């Protein structure tokens, strides 16, 4: 899912505590490394869901060994959750 967090104090400068830049895919960092959970994203605005065509999914998969194609989506293997839905 894509969130607009520009109104959250810790994201106003376009980065979060000097560790993460806006626009990055942060599912793993939030679920496994952050001292908070995903519920804090609810303070931002849900603006979309990442979707790609099957032909383009290969590019995503080839650039990150932590991702795999499974059940019509690109999954992050580290957290076993989808990060992108694939359109057939």
C-alpha cells in the first residue's frame, strides 16, 4: 500500500530520522526493525495500492533477492507479505 506521510512530523523533511527516504519500499523495515508497528501509518493517508503488469514484475524480482512471485503478487520473503499486486 502507498501512504502519504508528508503531514507527519517525523516525515516532513522527506526522510524519517535520517534513515529512510520517502518513496522507498519500507514494509520489512516497519514490520521487523521499527520500534512501532504498521498502525502508525494510519496517521497518514492511504493513497494507493502498488500494482504492476506481469511482464514488469520480472524487473522487480531480478533486482531484489528478498522478493518472490507468489499467488499473483510480489511477496517480500522476509515478512511473507505481498508488496505489489500483479495484473494478468
